[in-house]
C-alpha cells in the first residue's frame, strides 16, 4: 500500500508529482505529502486525508507549469500502518538537519529498536511512524560517509522488513534515489526526465520506457542516467522495457464512479479473457506453451492461495476444477496458508490469484511454495507484478486497469480464467465427457452477451437499494458453486456501504445464523437452476417462516407456487449452473454499488482500505 513517486527533470515538479499521485491514490488515501527542492531549500507540504486536501494546502504558484526552479521532488499517498492519520504522520519525513526527505511503502519491522538507538543519539522524532526512523538512520550514517549510495547500502543492512524508499538530499540537488526490498518500485525513463513510482500507472502519462527494480537493489537517477547497484554494492545493468500504455489509462469514461464503469466493462473483459484461448467449442483450450503444458499436466493436486475477492474467485474455481478434473483442490487465504507449513511438492500446482499481483500475503505464500518445489501459477491482472515475475507460469486475466478499490471486473476475469484452466486440465487428462466440456465452452462463449443482459437489471436494483439501503445487517445465502458468490456479495456490501453483511451456505443457516433472523434483516438468496435449487427454496422458506424478508436473485424461471416466498426477486438469464457465478455476482455488485451511492458513501475509495495490500 501507499503510492510513492519521485521526479527529476525539467518540468515544474509539483504538478507532475500530483498528477502521478492521483493515479496512485487507489493505494491509500489516509494522507498525502510532497517534498521538493527549490534553489537550496527543501520544501515539504503534507495533509491528512485525500490528495485534494494536500492540493488545497499548496501555494498556487507551485502549479505554474513554468516553475523551472523546482525540478526534483517526491510525493506520497498513504495507507496508515503506524500512527493514526493526522498532520504529523504523512510522508515525506525529514531528517533533523533538514537535508533529507524520504517516502516509504512497506513496513520497517525493527523500527522500535532503531528509534530507541537514534533517540539516544539525539535525533528528534515528530511522529510514531516506522518510516521516520529510516530518514534519521540515513542522516546518521551520512555523517561519516559522503557517498550516498554507500550510505543507502548501509541502511539496508540495518532495516528489517519490506520497503520501497525514495529519497532526496539537498546536498545532491540533481539526484533522486530509490531502494527496493520486497515492495515494488519502477524507474521511468522519459526525454530528459526520470521518474520513480510504485506502479507503472503513475508513469504512463510521461513515458513508456520503464525498468523494474528487483529486490535488494538501489538506484541513483541523475542527468547522467540510471545507475543501479545491489545491496552488496555490485553494479547491475538495468533492463529497460517498453510497455504498452493503452490499457493502463485511468478514466471514468462518463460514469459517475470507477466501480460502476468497471461493472459495465465486464462483457468486454470476458471477451478479452477468452480471446485466443477459447477459439471454438470444438477445439481444445490453449493456455500454455508446450514446455509448460508438459509440466502442468504432471500435477496431482491443486492449492489456490489468495485474499479477499480473489480468494472468493478461487472458491468458485475449486468447485469447477474438482468437478471436471477429479483432482483435489484446496483454497486457502494466503495469510493463513503461509503460517502453516503446507504440504506441497513438485506434484502440486499452487495457483496464486491476485488482481494487483502485489498482495504481500499472497507473494509470501507463493515464495514458500516455489522454495518447496511446487509448480506455481499466477492468475493476475498485472503481468508486470511481483507475483507474475516470481511464478513459474502466468495466466493474465486481462481485465484492464481496475481503479475502484472494490474489485468487480477482476473477479469475473479471474473466474473466467479458472474455468478455462479447469476445462484445459480436463481435456488433457481426458476427464469429463467431451459433450460436457463442449457445452461448457458454448456457455463460456455466451457469457459476454448474457452479462450484458444482467446489466439491464441495474435500475431495478437501484429501486431495491433504496428499499433496503437503511438496514443494519444483511445476509446472503447460496449453495454449491454459488456459495462463494454469497461471500462475495457480502464482502462488496461491507466494504463500500459499511453495512454489516455475512455470506452463508444456505444449508448452514439452521445451524446457528437463523437465530438472528427477524423482519429487520433481509436475506438475499441466489437461486440457480441445478441440483440445489429445491434445497435453496426450502432454505428460503425456513428464513421466511422466521419473518425475514427474502429477496431472490434467480437464474431462469421460478415455479409459480414458490413465488410468494420472496418479498422481491431479480431475474437473470439461465445458464449452466457451473458457469452461473459470473452472472449471479452482477446483481450483488450492483446492489452494493447502489446502496453505497444511495447512502452517500465514497464508492471508489472506501474508508480504511487500499487497492493494493502490500503489507502483511
Ligand atoms: C475487495 C478487494 C480485496 C482484494 C484483496 C486481494 O473488493 O478488492 O478484497 O480482493 O485485497 O487483492 P489482490 O487481488 O490484488 O491480491
């Protein structure tokens, strides 16, 4: 979490930094700050809350594009890990002598002992953050070493944790420094200008030439160019790549919120995810090259590790892959998996699902599996991410940049890729009948158009949002492959409307949760034509018998005689039950959106959250 940017060039630094920070605000918005050099003065401005608060604090002359005297600076948008968001905690932090300013993404785990040591040496701390100790440490080490790269090398020997740092020092007015250790940092190379950013998204407005720093690397940017060394001081040749910037553009395209735009993008996202992989229902799915094909088909079991929405997508994948491929599939929250010495070996395929590809728990869990000899496959929206780089195989989900903190289109894309993977494995292993696999492929091809149909329910759902938007609690129930969708519906609602919501398997209601039911707690039930339809109806009737208002999201027709079980019902097209989660999730995404909008919440940037959870 936290977005960091640095700029060295000929433009006026503050507008450049603020524009870049705007694109990184999804990484955290508890506070923001900038520092820049102006002649021999280091200026620092900070504000708690969103970037706009900082913007309104900055003198207007800083926005003049011809402010040529200011061309070295850094900026930060923060998701708080240490210290409540207030006016002291925002980065940049500045050394006691006022020479050095530093921004940081990550966590310094040994900050307590460093702080004690540096306080004893006379350093004055202005915040309780872990970051502040780093700037004092640099200041301290720079007293006896004038080569700043050597100072940074020494700093890395003292820090424990994951961190990306960007630093400027008044005594080196044409140099911008960066350090990367298990938190992303990218160099952007433009015409007579250089950038650092925690995500290429921050750079694409300015350049398409980038170089991803690797772990344990330090970079010095100067008018002479890009100099990289590793933590041992050995020079490293930076690998410069040309990136395609088209799908990284951040634009609401006329929608009120990014979330709504991203929900509506789902038909195209599905087309992209299927393209070149599913050519026709008669042909086998193509996902990997020959070498990868051979390796992946040696596997005997699958583990999926992921967090949040990506975890819910993994649960759908489990139902699908186990059913089709007949191999065991386990799904576990990455933050739990990594602490329990899991039983994985070279016959295990570990699938890491991550929209951002930067989720710290997922990265650590996958690294463990690489070390244990498992085959690791990344399913991610960011081919340039740490997870993609460190995995043996990558399946990009091709959802395009997702800006809203609340994930929607990436879920659809992840589930689609898991479907493709399931069919691919079943075809190679000759599991499942060719007829079944063919009908699933036909179903997959129909999905984009069916999703377009479901999106037409938006107005109807807006009406429901007004009817149920003032409740305190809400329950989502489903069974089988739609059970994860109940979890996802509850997660969406909680994170953007702050209404307490739970997702349950409908079969579990009577084992406890049914005790809560009364007319004040609506129950949203997902009903799809298939083996659990009748059971679902019974579970809904049990809820109604406890005076709950039950609302159906029903795929296909509903028998007349059960219609009065439901206070309201949203009807969506019928589809093979195994593929239905892609459709059933949409009314729940729309419901969360419309409720949050009705309640006047900050839909795209819900409180306390950040898009990319790069701390453990
Ligand atoms: C919910 C949401 C989060 C993420 C989770 C994992 O809307 O966005 O629950 O799904 O933080 O993030 P990624 O997929 O980037 O690893």
